C-alpha cells in the first residue's frame, strides 16, 4: 500500500513540475503559434482604433477579421478584410480598395456570401455597420445602444487605419464604397458627403430615397426592433438575424421622421436622393442595382429609379441595372431582396470596378 501511495505522489509531483516548466517556457517564448496558421499582415493601432488582443480571426492568408474598440462606438466591432491572392508575393505593389457595407441585421461575415468581393484586383474591407447603425452619427447618443457614431468610425477611423496598415493606393480614384440594403444607403451617403474620399460608388437595393414614407418606415422599424422583411433578407441567409438589437426611440438615429414644422430636417439633410447631395457626385463612377419583386425591392426599385432620374436631370452619368424579376441575374435570383440576387449582381459589378480602377492608372 505504501509503495502504491508513494508512486502516486511521485507521479503527481512530476506532473506539477512539468506544468510549471511549460508555463515558464510559455512566458519566455511568448504565445504558442501553430505552423499551419496562415501569416497575415500585422496592424498597428491608431486613428482611435484599438485592436482586441487574441480576437483576430484568420480564415486564410487573404481573409481575416480584426476586432477593435473605439470611443466612437459602444462595444467591440469587427473589420473583415479580403486581400488579393498576389498581395504577399509582390511587397512593392499597392492596391485599390473597395469598402463593402452590409445590410440591416447583418454582420461583416455576410460578405462571404458574395464570392466576387474576394477579388484578385483589389483589397476589400468590410467594416461592422451595426444591426441598425444606418451608417450615421446618431442624433441620440444615450440610448440602449450607447455611443453610436458610425459615420465617424468608418470615415475618420477605418479608412485611414487601412491606408496606414495595408499597401493601398490612397486616393479617391482608387477607392470605392459599395453597399446593399441599409449599406446601399450608406454607400451613396458616404460618397456624397465625402466626394474627396470615394471616386466610385455602387448601391444595391438601397433605401436611398428618404422622401419615401416606406423607406422612413423601414428605418423606424429597425429602431423599434420590429423584425420584418428588411431584417429577414438583408443577411446572407445563415439565420443570424433575429432582430435589430435593443429597442431605441424612433427619433434616435435621424431625429423625428415626421414632416411637421421642419422636425424632419436631419432626414432631409442626409437624403441621398436630394438633388443638392447628388450634385456632389460630379465626376464619380456611379452604379445602381435593384430588383422589383417582393415587399422590399418593390420600394427599392422606386427609390433607385428616382435617384437615377435626378442624376440624369443633373447631367451626371450613371449606370442603372434593374434586373426586375431576376431572370437576367441567373438561376439564384428571384428579383427580391436577398443574396441570391446580390451575389450575381456583385459578380457583375466587381469586374467593372476593377476595369475602372485600371483605367485611372
């Protein structure tokens, strides 16, 4: 019995020593890395963004997701990045950049549902836009969502952070903003409000005419967390969208939506379809896509055609692809508000964008 007890104690002591030695080696050598983990570029914090240690998701050497914090937003937020396959092979080469803005109720991972976004012709950056951020600096900052300066996060932090850490061609001629649904609104708004940053813009099935009651109602529905068609189909179909997050006041994002005594002045100021805002896109490469089917794209088609008509009146060249019932977009597209249509639409657009980047040198 004594012999057995002694052996057990010896084994326990040996295990404790081994554990202590392993811990000491870890401290000396640093975190353990696995040989099969792909190498990705290193990023330096800056422009108000702080990376969350240990939270980087490496999907491949050219597909990874950073997690950051910023005083401009409450909580942690992801930035997914797609690099061209030749990025590492030519360390002297610089690349154009496309910023992709996801839809309401979606996440940065929705971008994986459109393979064309992972292009060998450009870097694609997919920043978190929130479940209902609407790519805006919110009128109310003390809601259940906390700090919500989404526009500042994207324009003043993410863009310079990417330019500082990756080999980009950091000028408007080589920078695009592309979005769908809620992100389609954000793309057009960002291009209009910062024409010095983005020379190319594309909106897919965007809520881009704030003069339409149906579009305003969609925004208010997200504020009140009324799960509906916009949320259900604005994601990549993985079932993640269960709502728009906590309930907030219907005036939280853009102030009062009601056109009484100019109470809705913020809505009018940030309306992408307003002639004064569209006029800022002079000299830009503008592309609009929409279907016509279902309870959502019925309205996005109206909004998109309205924007196109205003651009024509201003004499600004633009391209409108109205794929109607989806027949021209292939077998996955039913003309509705979904990635079955957006994936082939982006497959149509990204080569056009790559050509435009090449044309500008």
